C-alpha cells in the first residue's frame, strides 16, 4: 500500500514538474493552421541558428478556443511571450493587459511606414502606440473550378467579372438531382467562412454603402448605400436562384475541394491547401465588381509581445529579436511560398504583381479595406444570423438587416464602453 | 473501550483525505459558484464586485438564456418519453424470447459505452445534406424528399434528440429487463388462469410493478437530457448551438458565457439555476418513490 | 395456441433484429467510411471498393492521436486506481466502523451526487489557474480522484461481509490496513471490477472538463482531440470517421471482454433506488 501511495505521489510530481533550460526560452503561440505551423517551425529553426542562445517553443491551438486559452494563461503567467493575434483583437488584448507596446527605439514610425502597407500601421495602432507586426496580409478573391466550367459549357479561362455575371454563371454551374436537391453548388454560400467578410466589406461598399464610421464605433451598413438590398442579393442566391446554401457538404472549403462547388470566395491563405488536392484544376480572379465599383477585404495576423515577457529582460530582448525576424522580407518570401499569404511589405509585394495566382489578391489589396473588429466572432455571428433569419425563417431581408445592425451596434457599444 | 477509541481513530484516519477531497473539490466549489452568481466578475479583472441579485434579474432578460431554457426543456420533453417508451417496448419483446437475449442486449447497449464525441460526429456525418448525407440518400432512394435535419431551426433539435435516444436506449433496456425478470412468474400465470389477455397483464400487472423503475429512469434520463452538451457542441456548426440558437441547451450557454465571453457571474447564475432544476426533479423522485413503497 | 406463440416469437426476433441493425448501423457506417479514400468517401457503398488503411496511417503518423490515446489511457487508469482505492476504503470505513458522525458523513458524501458537474467547472477552472496547474495531467484528473457513487456502491457491498471475519482477524493481530487489503478487498472483487469498468469508461469518454481545462493540443484527451481534429476548417470526413473509430475501438474491445460486468453494473445502478 505504502509503495503504491509513494508511486502515486511520485507520478503527480513528475507530471507537474518543469524541465529547466539553460538558454533563454521564449514561447510563441498561434492558432493551428497546418501550413502556418510548418512554416513557423522552419522559421524558428533559422532564427535559432542566427541566435544560438535563444530557444523558441512553438505552441498551436484550434482557432475556436484560441482566445479562451490566451485569457486563461496570460493572467496566470504561464502563457506565451510572443503571441500571434488577429489585428482586430488588439484593442481587447491591450485593455485586458495582455500586450505591451512595441519599443519605439526598434520599431519606429519610420520603420513601420517604410516596411508595411499603410493599412497595417493603422491596424496595429491603439491609443497612439504600435502593438504588433504582421508577417503577411491577406485579401479575398474568386476561385473557380476550370473542369466544372468546361462541363457547364463555359470558357474555363473566363471567370465572371461583375456581380451580374457571377449570378448568371453560378446558375449555369449549379446541378440538381431529380428531387431538386443541389448536388453541385454554382457558388458557395458560407457566411461562417469568408462569406461574412464578402457581405460586410465588399458587397456593402459595391452597393454604394459604408459598413462603419471611420472610428469603428457606429454601424452604417443599414443607413448607407442600398441598405438591405445587400442582404437580399446574398440571400436571393440561396433562396431564389438556389446556387448554394450554408452548410452544403458541411462547409465551403470541403465543397470546393471535393469539386462539388464551381466557384467560391476565399482568402489567399487557401492557396496552399488547394494546391495539395490532386486533380483539382482551379483559377483565381479578382472579386466581381458591381456598377464599376470594386472592393476587397484585407486582414492580417500580427505578432505582439505579452506582459509575460517583461518579467525577464533577456526574454524581452529575445522577443523583440524574434518579432523583427518574423517581419523581415526573407520571412515574408518564405511565408508567401508556403502559406500563400501576401507580403506585408509593399516593395516586396510589387515583385509578384503579375503572378497568375497571387496577382489577383495583390491587385485586390490596392482597393481593400480592413474591418476594425472589436469582437470578431460576435460580429461574424451577427452576419450568420442575418442570413439564417432570411433563409431558414423567411424573415424579410429589410427586417433581418435592421436587426443585424442593431445587434452589431450592441457589440460595438459594449466594447467601447469597456475601453477607457 | 480502548478498542472502540482505536476504531474511531482508525476510521477518521481512513477518512481524512477523502473528507478533505469532498470539502475542497465538491462543497467549496459549490459555495463558490453561489458566491460568483452574486458578482459581476469577468475572469480578467482582479476584483469581483458584489451586485446582489442583479444577475438573476438580468439573465431572464437575456433572450438567448430564455431560448436555452426552452430548448433544454424541449430536450427533456421529447427525449425522456421517447427513450422510456422505446426501451420498455424493447425490453418487453426481449423478455419474450429465450435464445440470443444476451446477444441483442449487447448490441443495444454498445452506443451507451461509446465516446459521445465520436457518436456525435458519426451522426453529423449521416445527417449531412445531399449529395453526401447517408440518411438523405436513403430517403431519396425511397422516393421521399430530403430533409434539412441539422440545418433547420425546426429539425435540428429533434435530430439531436434522436441521436441521444439512440445512445441511452441500451442502458434503459438493461434496467427494464432486469426489472421484468424480478416480476414473479406466478402473478402472470395466475392472471392467465383468470382469463386475462396480454394487454391486461401488461397494464394491470407488469407496468404497475415496474413503476419504481419507470420513475427512476424518468428521473435519471431527465437529468441526462437537462445536462445535454457534448452532442450539441459537436453536431452544430462551430459548436454554436445553431442555427439561430435553436439547439442551444443550458450547459452550452454556460460554457459560452464562462469560457468564451468570460462572463463568470452570469455563467455561475445559470449553473445555480440548473442546480435548482435538478434538485427539484430529484426531490420529486424521492417523494414518488417513497409513496410507492407502500404500494 | 402453440402456432400463435411461434408466430409471435418469430415476429419478436424479426423486430429485435431490425432494431439491432438500426443500433449497429452507425458503427458500420463509421468503419466503412474510415476505410474509404477521399475519392470514394462521398459514395454510398457499404463496402469500400478500394479499401485503404491510408486514413489510419495518416492519423497515426501525422496527427496527435497517438499522444491523445496515451493521455486518455493514463488519465483513465490513474483515476480508476485512485477511485478503487479510496472508494473501497471509505465504503469499508462507513460500513464496518462505528464512530460519531458516521451517518452525517455518509449523507454528506451522497448529497454531492446531486451537484451537477457543470456547477463545479467554473470554480475548478479558477482553482487550476490560481494554483498553476494549467497544462498538467493532474488538472484533468483531480476532480475524479474519488467518486461518491463508488462509495455508495462499495458501502453496500461491504455491509454484507460478516463482522466476525473482521473481528477474528483483529484478534489475530492483523493491522487495520492488513484487514482491509487481505480480507475485505478480496471479498468484494466483483464490485471492484464493476466500479473499475464504469470509472474507466466514464473517464475515457469525459468531455466537458477536459475541453475546458486542457490548453495545449498535446494535453488533449481523445474526445477533445476528436472534436478539435474534426472541427478544423478543411474537413475530410474519411479522416474524421477514422478518428472517431480510433477512439471507439478500444472501448469496443473493452466492452466485449467485460460485457457481463457492464450489464451487471448497469443493473446495479438501476436497482439501487
């Protein structure tokens, strides 16, 4: 009995103990995305070669509960020293006391303006200080399946360029069974994926509206431009034209990968995934315009330093070096090659303007907008619910759109009231 | 006398660690949850402000909470009668056969011991839309219309109930079967001699004698359905309890409030309410069962 | 009369068999899907035309499933051993020792059965955070180290052991622990087996608490791993089904070995009221 008890205690001790390392060890966190994870591993190797006295531990989490893990770890002092976060979370992270400003001696205003797109320095600024730097940025484009175009009698090299064409093509590309069930989508309709960005920053603007005021405190999409016509356009594709619906084959990516969807709107980060699918012949084009207006949605993930790193000056120094290393043009090049995300450095980006794949995204970047999210998942939910209300409940788009604006305004108010 | 004292000391030595465990890991957290429900704590801020009953007032103004309560009651109202009626029927039929009884019982109880997460994903896979969902494909072959199942606000909750009934069925069958086998054969023989037909035997003898078991199962199954979470988290899009909150049960609401919005005060309030509901049901069981003993 | 009986017997078998197919089919579909490749996964043939082990190879080589498997095993084994030891010890003490407060302690322990886990997870989580247990196996296991239901079960069984047997050993000078280990425990082996099996299954399948408390994927248990693996945004149903199969297979084996005890255990839990 005694022996057993001792063993139990020993086991517990072993399980909770840490291994101490002689090098300066910093911990880096990002959410799990296969190509991103592998590329960061590769970059860490190179970084550790350049700085042999620093060791980087790389930890990934599923996207769905990334924020929960951050919130539970940093206040407990066990979390990361350098963290990869969505630029839209910066205000929340700063007000929660997770992030420290980037030191101005290393990351000066001049450095940011010369090395990054202007929407980047705007996106990482909060109360006059910079908090994070990206490796890459991303935008949206229209992916199409050339084989399915051919089968439908369309020119596989000519994707739609306007919304009218998009609808027309999507109808031709949709296939139904005898019962009228969709067995092949003309266009994926997945607000929970990139669809909500397409509605918010692209369709709203192409229909002449503006989604939010420039200080991101007030919702405007119900009051400007064509208002609820945006939602009507989107949901008509589902209920009237019946070219697709949310949840077909579970999600848009699965459907496009399985060649059961002819067109999808997705981000540059999907390129790596799609390249791996055998027998999938796809093209990528700029997002369709409407009445001559073009818009796109840009976003990025950035690396910031957490309050954890300030406990040890050596760690802080290592963290600064690591962030600078990650944002160097060399890292950006590797990132583009492996992950398919676009260089955040405009000079570097220009070199890829004529690229058959990246070109569409890079040209899109020129007229792209980055949404200032205060709570990305809540704001996404608002758009998902608006679409569901029309599609599943038969509520009029005007009402659903108005309710969405009210809901989202609540989310914004809630956030800004907590920021002092 | 010395022996008695020694025994008392031994008893408390044996009980020391377990008692500490129950105080620290069960009672203290329960009290702590009550306390949290009177605060506005958000996990991040260092201080917890006492706000009295405000959470209890506000939570009922939260549409999503009210929806979650209604959904939870729906899970119970659909699930419990379904699982009890079907399992009772199966047990009655099983009780009639002599060979392979154990074999059938074995097959029926398999879902019960399978990880619920795996079960959820298998059913989610079968519930998919055409052209990939198995059940919809079957419907199409039979010449019927395909159904939206998890994609619809009206069908998603019943679909999850079906999966849960499938899981819990075997457990109930085993218990009913054990109960049936304790019914003295003489009662039934005597009734037969008196000219009672099958139906009369069932309603006048078998079911009244099974009453305590039915109450027991009704209560344990009610609690199981009240605490439904894993299925909903895994079967709905992004674990959201959608579409449009139509499947969100109380526990998922608690999980989201506590670990996604970090609204610990509201989450604790919801757990206290859940606790209250379970208490009431358990007490009702005790009262009914105590009555039954005199039966 | 005899003829009618035979007819009802046949129809009973037919009915039970149809139901058995309904109950087993999801398992069959899961395994069938796990042997299909990504090209065949969307077809409805029950038997894969080109059965492949690729999905299993992928899961074992390119995912954390092996690690999750070991995590689950470790957690289930350690908690089960702990529960067996403590529950039988407490059950024994409560059944066979007369001491002030015995009834109160028993009622207090039983009353914890009414507290739903959901009410405890928030305080547990805060406890784990404050005590810096985040990321340890201990944080996943600690709430389940002793089970109130097991205590109840063991107490019922211990009560049936004759007191003379214990007193005789005491007179022979056997130590109190000696009595417990050498005399009492061997007599309640069947109950121990039942408790062990149920506790093992319960911990193997637990989801809510591991979901909340595990922070890095390396620490996930199998159910959390399956949920995480499956919800990653680029879906491959054949891999999801393989993951589900991998988490189910050990339990099916376990079940086939211990089916008698499992059925008995369920019966016991049901007839306690």
